[in-house]
């Protein structure tokens, strides 16, 4: 028995995976894509194709948007505002927190119930226990769409501020890219003596696995706000270590561009008399307003 009607705007890798998952889970799906040919396999598998966004909006109470970026979302939702009125729109397109907030404000002005989302998964993970999706905005929209959203993976509501899911997404991606930046730096250093990337990857995985649990100890210190005297490594100690890392990199002919900003923050802490504080007080330096 059909579970509900859902329209999906966007049939790229992610939108296609979601449309398929909803179909398999018994939802009646209507799909729309800018390049109409991409709807064909979905129609063959049981979805209805909408020729326009307005048609897709009319077909379902819940409209899931998985387009490229903020500009493409606004380009296609704005002309269909009247058709989307009274509908639940779940925008899973990656956008910045302020872009999410702007779309939420636009939706509110047009009587559209808006939920913003962020996908912590790749398309292959959709529908597996490894997929985690974050949502923010209208909690009633979350409740209405939840049976469909839970087919994708864990569905977590972050709060009424429509920028919150995006903010967490961006924060987690920042942590990921900084970590992989470190891996690439280590790989470049070891390749100067002929060590293949495969070996360094193994070494880095083992090393980071051993030290990553320290993150929880760091969090306790940051939340407590007491950095001096240092519960862990001091600014002065870490500054000396960082200077060695920079020198070692350069001596191997490898750029230290990824490391220098951290050293700069540590230098500032020492210069302002905070050399004995815990080095993780750098987190306070990062806030620029
Ligand atoms: N793939 C991932 O691993 C992943 C993970 C997390 C989040 N996301 C997010 O999910 C969203 C979709 O990603 P994807 O992997 O499905 O990307 P994709 O495979 O490149 O597909 C992009 C989709 O956006 C459409 N599109 C692009 N520009 C458009 C425009 N100006 N007007 C209308 N439609 C337009 C494309 O339509 P056409 O077919 O007509 O080109 C296609 O449906 C992105 O925001 C992405 O950041 C993806």
C-alpha cells in the first residue's frame, strides 16, 4: 500500500538515489529534472515524471529538492512559489547557513512550510545505516516528512534556525578537509624519501585512530573555559613542535602552507602573554567577531 506522495526535484547522483529509495520503500514518487531525459529510468521503475516544477509541486504534499546549489534552487522554486504554497519543501541541496536562512525566509513569505537539510552521506550510502541526514527549520515540516526522510538514513532535527543543519554540515566538512589536508602533507613529506602513499595512509590511519579520542578531552577543556595553567600541552610547547614540523617540511622540499596558520595563532598567544595556557585555547583566537 502506498505510504505517501513525494516529489523529488533533481535527479543527479543524490536525487536519483533518493527517488529510488522512496520507491522501494513504497512511496508514490513524482520526479522532475532540468534535463528531462534523466527521468526516464525513474519512470520505467514506477515514478511519474513532471514536466515542470509546478507540476511536481501539484503532485505531492512533500517536495524534496536536491539540486546543485543555492542559485539553482532559487532559480526553480521562485517561479513556482504559488504552486508550492501549503506544501512542505525539504531542501537537501548543499547551501551555506545564510543561504538556508534566506530560502526559509522566502518560503515563509510565500506560505511554504520549509525544512532545510544536509546530507552526511554519498549516494551509495542512502538507505544504509551509514547515512546520517541533518534537518533544521520548521519542526512541523520535519514531523510530516519524517517517514520519507527516515528511509534515507538517520534523520536528526537540529533546531528551528534553518541554518543549523547547514552549519553543522560545513563544520564537519571543515574538520574532514583539514584532516585530509594533514594526510596529504604527511604523504608529500614521506614521498620525498620514496615511501608510497599507501604506506603513509596506513600509518596515518593508525596514528589518527590512536589520538582522535583526545577530541573529547579537548572539548571538556574548551567547554570549561579554563586554559591556564594548561591541562594538556601548553602554547609554548606546541609552538616549538609546530616550528619543527614547518622546518622539517621545508627541509624535505615540501610546502608548510597548511601548518603556518596554526603557528601564527600560537605566536599571537605567546606574544600576548598566554604561552603557558593550553594550546587548544587557539579555539578562542579563531573567533573573529
Ligand atoms: N553526491 C554526494 O556525494 C553528495 C553528498 C552530500 C550532499 N550532496 C549534495 O546534493 C546535491 C546534489 O548533488 P548530486 O551529487 O546529485 O550532484 P549531481 O550528480 O552533479 O547532480 C546535480 C543536479 O542538479 C541539477 N542542476 C544543476 N544545475 C542546475 C540548474 N541551474 N538548474 C536546475 N538544475 C540544476 C542537475 O540537473 P541536470 O541533470 O539537468 O544537469 C542535477 O539534477 C548538491 O547540493 C550536493 O552538494 C551530494
